[in-house]
C-alpha cells in the first residue's frame, strides 16, 4: 500500500475511534487492545498492534472519565503509537520488540496530550450548547437539537490528524532506523518486557479490587508453577 | 433507596402509545448522548437530541413542544449506559404529561433524583469493574488467541453492555419510577466485586506468563535474569504506583533500567 494512503487511512481510523470513545456508543472499539489491533490490521502489522495494544490496555486499565473528570486519552495513545510502530516497522523491514519499545517510549505521552485536547474542545461544545439554548428560545427547535451532532467533528479532525502525524513520523524515522547501533536496539528490546511488567502492575492497581495484590500474586504464582513444571518436562534448566 | 415521584400506578404505558419504531429511534439516538458533552450542561444537548422524535409526536402543538424541549436542555449528567433508564423513564413521564395526567415539573424531579445514583452505579459497575475485568482477561488471552482476543473483548463486553443498556431503557419506559426496584434486584455492585478480582488475577497471571515467554528468547543464564528481572520490575512498579508515584515516571524508569541492562549484558 502507498505510504500516503496508509497515513490517510490511519488518520481516518484514529478519528473514528476518537468519536466512538467520546461521542457515540462507547462499545470499547476505542480501548487500546481493540484500537491497537484494528490499527495494526489496517496497516498490515498485527504484531505491532497487539504488542502496543496489550501494554497500553494494561497501563490504562483502571482509568475512566468519572463525572466531569477526564482520564488520559488511551485511545489516542494506542492508535498513534500503533500507527507509528507499524509505519516504522514497514520502513525498517520488520516489526520487532525494539520498534514497539521505541514507539511506546516516544508516544505514551499522547494519553495526557489527548486529555488536554479534549478539555480544549469542550469550549466549542459549550458554545454549541449556548447556541442550542438560544435557538430553542427563538423557537427554532431543529437547529437547537442538531447542535448535538456538531460537537463530533472537532474530535474526528483533531484526533485523526494526531494519528496520521504519528504514522508519518514512523515513516520518517524508519529511514534512520538502520543507523541504530546493535547495543541500543538490544536495549530497546529489553525495555519492552520491562514496560509490560510495569503496565501489568499498573493494571493490578487499576483493577480497584480490595485484594488486588493477593489475587495477582496467586495468579502469577500459578502461572510460574505451570511454567516450571512444563520446563522440567521439556528439559529446560 | 426509595424515590417516589409522580403517580406510579399509572406508569405502565403500552408500546403502542409511542410505537416500537419510535422507541427504537429514541434508543438509537441516545447512543449519541455525549456527542456535545460540555462543562455547563454536560449531556443536556444529547438528552434533548435523543428525546426529540418522541416529544414531536407527543406534542403536536408548537408551544408545548417548545416547552418540552427546553425542559430537557437543562443540566443533565449521568453514566452514558445507565442514562438509558432515565431516557426511558422520561418517555414514560412525558406520555403522562402530554395526556394531562402529570405535572411537567415532575419529570425534572425524576431526572434530578436519578442521575446521581445511576451515575454512581454505572461508573462502579461498567467503568471500574466490567471494563477492567474484560480488558485484563482479554489482554491475558493475546498470547493464545492473538488478534482474536480483541474480538473476544468486544463480544464479551458488549453482550453485557448492550443487553443491560437496552433492558434499562425498557424498564425505564415501562416501569417509570419502579425502575429503582428493578435495578436493585440485579445487584450490580456484588457482581462488580467479583469482576475486579478477575481483573487483578488476569493482570498478575499475564505478567508472569510474559516474563516466562520473554525469558525463553534468551540463551543460558540470561533467561533467568530476564524472567526474574521482569517479575522484580513488576513488583517494584506495583509498590511505587501504590505509593502514588506517577505511572509514567515508573514506566520510563523501568524502560531505562531494562534498556541499560540489555545494552550492557
């Protein structure tokens, strides 16, 4: 696929996911695991989508918009980071743990950045609400009612542009990726499991369970035991 | 909790009064509840947008329709899923108001009385229990099912979400004030406790599984360095996050330490 077409498609999907998260349905298409996988499928790199989506799903597991409080925008973080990782992998000749790490390290801040954008866009929605009230007072009910739908396009455009910019950045960086020394690539590859462990720990905390640590330790212990028994039978040390 | 507003005895309209098609239309439009969420009126535009087709049918006279729309352009905020119950309940009220059997102020009282409790219920069950549980469980399924894990996420979550959302809308419409008793019967908080335990266990199990998997990629003693390193990083990260250290700082520090180890070893 042509890179510019991929960048455009990633922006389009990023915009749709932003709408699903905020304005319409909230059926979790915008959760990092789903958004990352979807973006990976679109850009032909499912591995990058799953790798980024899993880490960010766990990292943002417990966050939610409660009342008027806004949580970090996990959708933008997942869509943008996956778009960048997939584009970088495509340009660099393959999807690796080093690329996933580099994308997450560089773009995980999109979560807080997206939250700030949402806050800024609320001013536009406030203007729409005022216009709706004014129209209702004047008896123009159709205009008043349809103001609700006008609140969606800024989200689509802003978050779509962010995502497309991430894909573009991924392609731009891919030209220089081969200059990365081996030790740096290996270091980045080791950073990925560490970030996954941190994300899992954040998820345990974000589960809001009163005995979160106990449940997590019990499950981790069971998995380690099964792994050790399997290793024993397969002759690993 | 007991909320007594209006006349519950007459709060059982038939589908025919608004029509199944119109009810479905209002329900579908209620999915846009947050399209223009704003700090002042919050979900007010979304609520008026959802109700508009029904109000147009109930109030053919321009003056009454205008008044009905304006009473729903006032402040409104609740959980977007449990809002379906209030939207259904408002239709129940508006039918009675249109027939002259209820005072128009009662529907505002109904909204005010329910939006807080239903927001707390929705946040507690959907946002803080169901979403983390399904998210963590499906993230744990990624190593086995790969991209299908995302589909499993959508199916599991939305079977519960859409069923409850549609059910809440119907209960609100048919029972009016009686929806409180119906919702209480489902006992969502008790189910939430169980779901939160699933989320914690899934995240812990996945962390251990990934540590073993990443370790398996390294030769000799480095295998155990990586496995134990991952588990130690996870434990330390939990400790720091539990003590309010910003999670972004913990993530960057862990990446830096592991990256340095990978570059040097």
